C-alpha cells in the first residue's frame, strides 16, 4: 500500500481568491449567525470527499532523532534533544510498528543549518532500508543540501518536510530567532525542482493575523510536489520562552483547516504537534485529511491507560500506541479505520 494520497484531477475551488478566502474565514467566525460556518465546513468536507475519499489510515513517527543545533532555541519548542537516537532502539521500534500493520514512519527532529546531518541521516536511512520496508519521511528542517535531497529520493524516501510554521517574517524572527525562514522556503523550492514530494506545517496561534494565514496558504499553493500540510494548534509548553503565551483555540485551527481545504483541495491536511485526539472531530468536520498519527517512538513515557499502550524498547525509550483511544473517538463519529 502506498500511503501517499493520489491527486485528484479537478480543482473544485479553482476560482477562489485570497480576498474571497479571507471573507469566508471571517464570516464563519460569527456563530451568532452560524450559516456561514456551516457552509464553509460543508464545502470543505465535500472537497475532501471528492479529492481524497473517506478512507482513514494510520501513520507513525518520532521526534528527537537527531540533536537540534539551532541557537537560540525556537521559543515554543520542548522536543529538542542533545544527542543522536540510538539506532538499535530505533530499529526495534520500527519492527514493532511494522508488525502492527502500519506502513509509514516519520523521521523527525532536530535541525542543523550547517549541514552536519547529511551523512548521518543518509547512513540511518540505508540501515533502516536493510531492516524495514516502512515508507520513510524525513523532517529535519533545512539541514541538508540539494544533493542530499536527491540521494534521499534515490533511496526511496517518500517525502522531505520543511515546516514553515509562519511565513510572516517578523513573527518567524521572534519565535524562531536561530532558524531561517529563507532556508526553509528554499528547501520547498528544492523539492519542487527535484520532483521530491514535500510536506510542511502551519503553527496556528503565534499571533499571526487571518491575512497572514491566507497568504501562507496561497504561497503553498504554488508547490505541486507539496502533498501534505500539517496544522498545529499552539501549545504553551512549560519551560519554553512562550510558556505564558495563550493556548490556541480549537476553533482557530478548525477555521484554518477548512480554508486550507478550499485553497489546497487535493492535499493531505493533517493534525500535528500541539493537537490531541480530542481535536479529531472538529478537524474532520472542517475537511481535514485522511491520515492519523496512531503510534510514536518517544523518550517521554506517558501514563499507561486502558487506551494507551506503552512498550519500552530501550533505556527511557518507548513505543506509544494511542490507536485504541483514537478509535473510540472515531466510533463516536460513526467512522472507522
């Protein structure tokens, strides 16, 4: 099974302009007159059904595979690590995930703007290829050259991620002072030039305006190799510079999801870090995509529960399976995976 979605041939919102998209979003805010919100969500759901169908599917992933060399740290991030993930534990985790019937895995975190991850990443991918048939995606920011992207493509990597978070340069500079928006945008351009499928992420709730959000989505529209946009609801993690920043409303992410579906009707629009299983119903109602993150490899063990299963695969390294919790939520929506 190839998990990457098939493109539709019909752009059902071909004539939507930035001005019209902004009006749709802002009109839908007024729930004293909910007809505009109903209409927006209805159109978004129709687009998803027409372009992607209704079949939901599982993916998996891990953060902190590589140390983060961004200095100073991004002001919202609590997921960075100082060392490389042990390959033996990673292979054990991938074997467990593959035995669960999952077919896709995201290699994620951190970033090295000096290109120091190129050879270690390529070596890791080659090693995984020797032991696993999982479809691999890579998310290390702008950590490698055009040549490395081409080699990842040759090795059969499914996609490369460049998470822009926010394309307003002033906000990006404040929340990601050690990173480079230009480099991240250039990575999307490289993927486009090399016909390498790409992914990106929007982080909603940093202080950006609706105009910023619409501009970012129309900017992304130019990239035909961009197959997925992940939308993250800002979470103020303790110990970060933005720990006192307000938590983003789920309504904000739902509006962005619905507008994203109209502007980018044939792309996978997924949940990302900062969201939780409780966000799934509103995400789906807003025309979100078909992919759900059910299993992850982490160095942070959550509390085990009747719906969350934790498998220790190394010293303080775990495979966390949340599929049962998500399936319960889907059952309440009369959906199954």
